[in-house]
């Protein structure tokens, strides 16, 4: 009986842990706020609609990207994101989504 209880607990934990936040490498959410991992970096489709930066550079969705920004000195310690993306420190900063291929949006 103890084995069954352990299996139930483990299964419950596994289900709870599977509900992770987006990491930038997952398929897009149904809301369409995140790009899929298959998009070309720098393209129109490479866009994090939640944080308004290229998905391939979104440290808020994919924390593993932070090390590269920190290594080049592009890091805002106060707000925990690249200085080049920190609109709180740089209120005039405009991060523009690239145009769609073919010129239309």
C-alpha cells in the first residue's frame, strides 16, 4: 500500500511541475504572445509579445540567455534584464519589431 501512495504522490508532483512558465524554447502559447523555437532569430516572427523584445533575446522567458548579456556588460542589476532592453532605466528606448518578409505587417 505504501508503494501505491508513493506513486500517487510522485504522479501529482510530476503533473504540478509540468506547468512551467514559457522558456522561449517551447511552442507558442495559445494567446500567441511567444514565438516558437523554429523561427529565424531577427525575423518578424521572432517576437515575445509579452515583453516586447525579440523572443531569441528575451531573458524573462529564457533565463539561460542572461549569462551572455552579463558577459558583455549589458545587464541592469536593478531590474534583472539586459540594459539594452531596460525601459525603466532608458524611458526613451524603443525596441522595434522587424517588418514581415515582403514588407507588409
